[in-house]
């Protein structure tokens, strides 16, 4: 968790995030309490998923994982 707009900053750096698998609307919430509540609700939603659902989601996100790994390597090697 970071401040509001942090996901947009990641996008600007070339990273991809995990919408639609993860509800990222919390990132727009400036109120810390409401932000934490939104994150908690999303964690609860994910925790209630079956193992099959989680495995499917993981498989669907593999391209994003790989994209972010490549972007991270580029980012750290440019410093």
C-alpha cells in the first residue's frame, strides 16, 4: 500500500498492474481509513476464492508477471 495515485506512477514507469483481477479503485481513495477498508475488502474477496479460481487467475496474470520482471530489470539496470 502506498499513497493515492501510486498505481498510476507505476504505469508511468512502464509497469502493469492487476486490474481486472484485483480491484484497484482503492488507489484513488485519499482517505486513509476508507483506503484501508477498500484494501481489506479486496483481500477478503481474494481469500474467499477457491484454489481453482486462484490458479486460473495466476495463469491469466503470467504475462503481466513477466512484463513487470523485464521492466524491473530495465529499471534497476538504468540506475
